[in-house]
């Protein structure tokens, strides 16, 4: 089973990866947005967002979705950071996973935007990547993991 | 000026360690070139033609004497003994070694400096009026707001990978000296009908390939909403700005594509979700930031006595008098003047300053100007609080160091990017053009007779030399591997913001002094009474200039 970082630990991924080519997703599989929209029962579902796919489509089901996988096809495409923050600010509390080609140096940013799971392209690099989560111990801005900006705390 | 507390220091120190680790991993081959690229750029490090270039942040252009000395030190130890003031009020080193950059950053952190986000597709150094806090025409000091923005934008988790770079400028005067209409976001401190000072928000201005003047997105905003409103604008941009073509990725293109009204609506929708949330500024925070910029301990001086004495000195020493006239400005406090130190002596790259000169300015600022200095986007330095009675000795010391060029705001005070001599992106060299023009117009009387004139030169479309907003702009272009120069006229960075119009086909480097000469003599022939170059241009249009320039070229 592939590995990922979840809540700060390396664990096994229990979800089946996305299958673009299939007409529909099985219940233990991450669905593309299109496949997900066809699901009759969205309870406990898992859905992938790609850049350009607005999280607005998920708003009505935030309390039912178990996993949102935000895919970063290229690490320099930062749209996923805003998607994550948007979902969390609207109350989504399920797993929010970053996947694709982000790099470990982005982990603190991703975490602060609300991601709690990270699936790196190379899962041998996970151990090293864990240390990057500790790059910063203080931040200026409000974020999902620290709702108060520094100026309200100093 | 702002002083770090333990939080600020920790963030900067942790950033240095992070970058040290990233650099080591890169040098060990554990990170690819492509992955290292944004990491080093977000720490101000470019790989240029000759060597890396390190851009050090000077938040809104403010420096203290300790920092000036540290910069001098660093430029000697790690570079060739000089530094360069950029058009974003930052300081650049042209020759550091990659492996030593973490050490440089560590030395900078020791004097509360860093290179965070001086490059890359993120929020860059916020800039402002170089006369902030001392200008006679200022409504309110913009620097506290710049500092609040600096902190908010530093390592902002959501906006580190934007479609493109993002620049913010703030000004507190009507007569905008911060070019706020030419920024991704421009902010003007402005009173509403009730006299309460708030913020006017302008977005979508910018230079580069498709220059644009910003549009007003919000006529007046309560200051407490500054950060949530900026965040809303950035969210719209981060999600909808184009990422398929880097020349169409700036916010100005998005604002044009959506239309200002639709853009404003999208911002309002994002804003509704976060307005009044925890990022809303507290009164205490605004007061805390303002406390760092309170007036220094000015002596109570008799302004009239001081100016009478100065007049006498200038009569006795006309060279000094000329410098006073060209390089100093009225100060808000009687008995003081604002001094601009020109880094535009002929024969030196515009904006370059040697380690010795940096140290001299550190000494001068300690002796005469409360230990502070400012960099300007025109690539000069300002000592803002010099007692009028000390100006003569001050000037004598500048003169001995080659820093008394009396040309602020005139033709030879050229804004010029490093261009093809250093920059890997350049289409053409810019420094030799600046020097050729400065050498041609050495006759100061002629230069003064021309009146205020801004001549700006960029080595490529990225417009670091602000060519679109120069009264005369020069742009280096590449024509089949040959360097050519396009000229535009009529740009303005001031309140009456405008973008220069292209004169016509481009010229060879050797012809540039003649071309400028023809443009200037055309102006002199056509001007009426007290008209400035820009006035005349706006009255007669580009045609007469075109005719003469291309007639004499044939
Ligand atoms: S304008 Fe072009 S050549 Fe000049 S510094 Fe900027 S990128 Fe380099």
C-alpha cells in the first residue's frame, strides 16, 4: 500500500487512487470531480480537485465528504492553497490531502492552509519531508492551524 | 523605524536555517534545478550572466546606520566592494557565491534584515514615498501600514505560489511619489467626507509587456479592513489569474479580462467571507505600528534664522548653493531639510554605491540625521532630517566622496536597470546607454534649463528600469540577435499617471545620445513659457518629436 503523511505521521493509504478512465468511482476510491458529481450517495466519499476545479461544487456536501484530494500537477501552481483554505473556512473537517508534484519545502505552507495529509510523488522521501513540517515555529498570519494572526497574540 | 521583537527575529532566523538546508540539499544534488528555482528566488537569489545576484529587502526603503555598515561589510567580504540600489528600493549584490548566500543571510538577520520574497511569484517588498513622515504635503505617514503589510505578506502560506510577482505600494500624499497607479495594488491614505483617514485601493496597474494604469477598486476603506481586503484581492488573483502564459499572468490582465466591475464584485464576494474575521486589524496593532514611526527628537530651531544663514552660505559658495537647490527639499520641521544623495554621477552605474560610500553615509546619518537613511525607487539615497545649519559641512563631506552630484530630478538622474551587463533576462545593455547620455549632457546649465525630466531605461520588457513611466523611456530590444533601443515619450509616475507612447522604429546604441538630443531640442523649440517637457509633450503630442527624430536619422 502506498504511504503518506497524515497528521504528522507516516501511514498507509487506505483509498484506491483515482482512475480517470473509468465511468464511475467505487466507494473506496478517490473520484474525479466529474465521477463524484454522479455519485448518488456522497456520504463517506472521496473527491479529487485539480487546479481550475473550484471547490464551490463541494460546498453543499462538506459534512458528508471523507476526503478531498487537492492535486498539484506542478508545484508552482498555487491555486490549491486557496482551495484548501476556502474549504476549511467553510467548515470542512474531513481529510484534506495534497497530492501530485508539490515539494517538501511547501509542506508548512500547505499545512497552514488546512492540509492534514500529504502524498508525495516519491514515498521514500516521506521521512525527510517530515522534518520540513518543523521549518517554522512562528508565523505572522492567521491560518487554519492558528486562527489568530500574530498581532492578536504578541 | 520598526524594531524586531523576538517573534520577528525568530521568523527571520528560521528562514535562514531553512534556506541553508535547501542550499545544501541543492549542492548535494538532492533537489533539482527546477525545484530549487522558486526556493532561491523567494530568498532573492538569481543566477545571472556572471554570477548569482542577491537582492536584499529594504522594507519600504528604510535603513539604519547599523544596516548601512553591515551592507558595506558584506559587500567587501562576499562581493566586490559595492552594492546597487534597485528600483524597488532594495539592495542588490552582483557577485556573491551561491554556497555563501546562507552566511550572508545570517549576517543580515543579525541586523534585522533579510532577502525574503524579493523575487519569485509572490508578494514583493512593499514600497512607499521616500519622503514619508517628513513631507510637507503628507496626510499621514504611510510606513506603519507598509510594515503591517510587510508582516502579513511575509511567508504568507496561501500566496507564495501566485501566477506571477505581486507588488504593492502605499502613499500618504496627493502628489503620489510611490507610483501607486503602476502597481498590482496601490494604496492611498485618504480622508473621507467626515475627515476620517482611510484607504483608497487601486488594483491592476503594472509595467512589463502590457503596461496598465490601475483601476480604483475601493474608493475608501476603513483601515481596520486593510488586510482582509488585500487578502480578498489576492484570493481572486491566486485562483483566477492566468498561469498558462507568464506574459499574461499579472493581475492587470485579469482585471482587464474580467472587467473592473466584475473584478470588484469577485473581490467583494471573497471579502464577505473573511471581513471582520481575526485578520481584521485592531486599533492596538495600528497604534503599535505607528509608535515605531513617531517623530524623532527634533530640536526646536528657528527656521527663519537657519534659512537666512543658508542663503548667505549659498551666495558665498554658488556650487554649494546649486546643490542645495537641486538636491534638498523643504522639511516639515523648521530648521531641517530633506537631502537626496545622487547615485547618478557620470561614469558610475546608476544606483551603484561603494562600501566606503555606504560607511560615509552611515556616519553622516549618525551625526546629522538620527541614524536613518532611505533608498528611493529612483535609485538614490535620502537622509531625511538634516539640520539646515549643518548642510555646508555635510555637503563638503559628500563632495569629498563623490556623492554631491547636483542632478536630482533632472535629465542625468537616470533610472536604469542593470541590463545586459548583469541580467540574464536582458535583451540589451542598458548601462552604456545611460552613461553615453550622461556624458553627452554634461553641461549642467543646459540640463537645468530643460527642467524636471525623468529618463528611464530598461534592458527588456520586464521594465525594471520603469521605462513606460519615464517622461522619456528607453527599452532595449533584440532584433535578430542585435541590440536595439525603442524610445517612448510621455510616461508619468505621478498623480497624473500615464504610460509612454512608442516613438517609432528602434535605434542602434551609438545613435541614442543623438536621438535624445533631438527630442530635447524639439522640446526646447516648442515649449511655451514655463512648460515642462511633459507639459509640452501633452500639448503637442508625439508627432513633432517623431518628425524631427526620424528626419534627422535619414
Ligand atoms: S528590465 Fe530586464 S534586463 Fe533590466 S533588470 Fe529587469 S529583467 Fe533584467
